[in-house]
C-alpha cells in the first residue's frame, strides 16, 4: 500500500490507529449474556420448527384426482358452474 492510503486509513478509521490499547477492548460479561441469549433463542426456535414440521403430512395425491376434486368441489357446493344465483345458496 502507498503512504497516502495508509495515512487516509488511519485518519478515517480511528480504531485502526496505534493509540488504542487492544488488551482493554473485550466483549465482557454483557457480550457473553447477549450471545448466550441469542443461542438459546435459536435453539428454541429450531425445536419449535421441528415440532411443527413433524405435524405436516407430505403425502401427495396423484395429480389427476387432486385437480379434478379441487375444481369439482366449489362447483357442486354452489349449485354448479352454470346453475344457481351465485349467492352461495345453491337455489336456482
């Protein structure tokens, strides 16, 4: 690096200067507590996700029956596609 880049970096970024004592900068107890809480939260979220994923049934129906059943169910419930008033009563 050139001298200009080094000079600009030390003036623009005060943490890069040599006057900072690197032995005094630590996360401390508060940093540990925050990190531990984040870890516990992630663990609880993953446990909850696993519980919910076990409840999901991933069995797929054949495409022909699933599409025809999905299309036929609303048409028969409202009196057919062409019959009925369209108000959901099924009366023509």
